[in-house]
């Protein structure tokens, strides 16, 4: 385990678990924590030995309450890295999967971090909201763009225009939560999802993730199909040893030995 001042990380084979470690302030994020989160995910992106990440919050009360308003009110200079809030919300080139394990409150920027992840596993006591208008702000770290894309316009506007709190159960019904876990077990359940991902070719996973997200930026399905072979992760998959290993393992009736290259 690596302990920074505001973030701790733990490697488990190919998996990296990232914990926002500010439980005393509901894991709210201020500029120093933002900086550490950016460093952590920069290192994750660059490390060929790490294939999947889980991000969570310390304790059981909060995943993250978002921007540290008390820090801001006391005159702290607000700053967000180029990769976005929590080092994730504007990180558009990360093709490795990231899973949010939400324990307790995920409000404002905390919810935006979760929405920027590929999967959300929510403990049954988790609650989600974009309450920024209650304090004269707006969810400008991606929440206003990702939520409508993930659950549809009317349902998203219902949350955005009221700032209402949504339970884990309702989040699953709306479609932004993948699975509801028992209280205290969001990370354990997220690790089960990670284990399923890690059984597959990391090159194929990265190609698939990139194709989905870049494809959503294309005007039509036809354009997505026409352009997908230009995407870097897809090109890397076609050049990889994994492309040969998969069919070989299938033919030999054995478990593949993925190299991630």
C-alpha cells in the first residue's frame, strides 16, 4: 500500500485500488487532493502491469462529498488539474477500465467522479446528487453532460433541476448504477467485477472501451464503424501478442496467458 497525504493506493495483482482518504471531511476534494489523484491516475495509465482500477472513499459514510466548500470559503485557492476533478473527469484518453465503488454519499463532484468511471458499484446506503445549485454553483466537472447521456434527458433533468438525492436502488433503476452491494461491501463487489474483466484480454478491453466512448462522439453508427480502425487502442490490439494468444488458447483448450501487449 502507498500512502499519500490525501490518497492511498493498494495494488492487488493487476488491480489498483485508489481510496480518497479524507474521511473527516466526507472525502471532499480540495486542490492538494486533486493533485494527488491526478498523479495516481497518471501512474496507473502508464503502468503496463496495472490493467484495472477501483476508486472509492475512506470509511462508510462517503465516497466523496465533492468539492471542499469549507476550504474554498476559508480562502483556499480553487484549482483543478487538466485531467479534471479527482484526476478523472476530463481524462478522455484512459482506455483502462475504472470502477467506482460508492460507499455512502456521492454528491456534486463526488458523483461526477463516479460518472466518469466505466462502472458504478453502489453500497445499499449510497446516495447520489448534483446539488450545486443549492450553493450557487453548477456541476461543471462533467455531470451536466454525462448524466443525460447515461440515463436520458428527462430523468437527468429531474435530478439536475431539483438537486434531489437518489438512492442506490433508484440509481440502478435509472441506469447509472451497475450493481447494488450490501452496506460495507461495495469494494468487495467491485473486485468481483474487476476479476471478471481481468480474465479477458486487456488489449481487447481497451479497444472496446475506446470504441464505445469515441463512437458516442460520432454523428452516426456508420461513422463510428468507418472510423473505429483509426482509434489507437484498436490499432494496438491488432498489433498485440494477445491477438494471437486468444485463438491459440481456444484451439488448445487452455486458459489464455494475456500479456497486455
